[in-house]
């Protein structure tokens, strides 16, 4: 009796296990149809469109290296003597004035130095894009005021000849035999503006653009002179006849053209990030090299005594410029873009 019940319990247990497995498999197959696994899809990254015209505003710093060459200044002692003793200027005709020319020259050394200043301007360009490569022409203009200069002090003592003059008012005759001249000079160089015309080529990766640029560069360089000469005249006994002081007003340089524009080349590079479809910003470095020139000064009128000589800027070592700029660009072609 017990054996029969035990057998029944085993049969019931096996039946329950088989039924459970069958129901599990049936339930799995029942849910296999309605619920399907869907693989997640990732949208491909959209590349930024860099093509089209753009306007860029820039602001930053400029470091300009000026190579100011040696220069000389002529001082006309006869003119100074005539003004000391009260004779008429050499432009007039009078027997009372000394007419023998006594010209002396002061030769001074130049200077090579660097000056820093703020710079700001604008660029206008157009980009063409083929895949990841972006290139196109660009022109730009910047305003700045980098200045530098050189100064000198000198002294010369000379024997003079023919400096005899009679004052027409007093009738006193004076004859100078020696002259001591104290001289000071300054040359100031100033860069007023710069411009360039060239192109740039770069590589775009999504909203980043890395580029290099280069082309022709232009800049206006002004040179001014501030030369002064003071001379003591002595007679044959060593007595002081008088002292002449000449203070020159600033003399501006001039060339064949009305403005003093230097030409050269530039090269640089930078990176840009597109914040929106229209606005992008970044930094740029630019090096510019300008060929030097000899700057002349308008000669003083005949009765002036101090005549500044020509001064070379960038002749032994070109004027060069380094700029670091922060740029904000507006993609003009995206302003009218329709969604």
C-alpha cells in the first residue's frame, strides 16, 4: 500500500515538472512574436557648412620691429652766424652778411627695436568647401599705432673762415674764427595702418576649422625728425661773439607718393569654431615682413641752419610685424538660409 502511494507521488512530480517546462516554452514562444528586439540607430554627425562669403572682425596685439638706419644732419654755421650778429638772412643781398659756406655734418647711429600696440580691423573673404577641405580668397585692413625711435647727442668744435659781418644797425664788425656746436637729434617711426590680400586653406572637422593663410601685405610708415643745433661763436681773442639756438619743428618724411606705403608678404594660421550656423570665432597668428625704404625730408628754406638727412627704415633688416588676433566671423551666406 505504501509502495503504491510512493509511486503515485513520483509520477505526479514528474508530470508537474514536464508540465512546467512545457508551459515555460509555450509562454516564451507566445511572446516571441509581438516583442522584437530593435537595434538602436545613431544619426550620422552633420558636418558644418563653411562655404560662402564672410565678414570677420578682429582685435588683438601687434609687435613691430623697426630697423632705423644711420643718419646724418647738416648744420650751416654761416646762417647761424649771420643771425647771431644781426645781419640779413642769406636769401637777401647785402654786403653786411657773411657769404662763405661753413657746413658741418653730424653722423649718428640708428637703432633696431620692437614696439607693441593694440590692433583692430576687419576681413572680408569667401570660402569654397570640398569635403573636409576649405579654401578661398581674403582681404583685410587693420588700424594700429606702433611707434619707436632713436636719439643722439653730439658736439663738434671747428675753425671757421670768412665769417665777418657788420651789423647794419650798430655798425659793429664781428669776425668769428671758431665755433662750438651742441647737437641733438631724434628719429621717430610710426606704423599707422596695415592691409593684406591673399588666401587661406584649411581642414574642417565638424564645427572646427584649422587653416593657414598668406599673401601680399601693405603698410604705411611715417618718419619724423627732431633736430636741434646750438652754436657758440668766438673771435680771434677767444671772446664769445654770441650763441645761436635753433629748435627745429617736426619734419615729416616724404617720398614720390603722398603716403609712405611699404609692401611685403604675410603668412600665418589659426583655428575657428562655429558656435551657430552664422557665427564663428577663434584665434589667428600672422607674421608680416615689409621691404625697407629710404625716407627723405623736405629741405629747410635757405635761411634755416639745420637740414636733416635721409633716414633708412628696414633697409639692413626688413620691418617685420607679429600679430595675435581674436576673430569673430559672420557667415554672410547663412544669414538668408531657410530651414
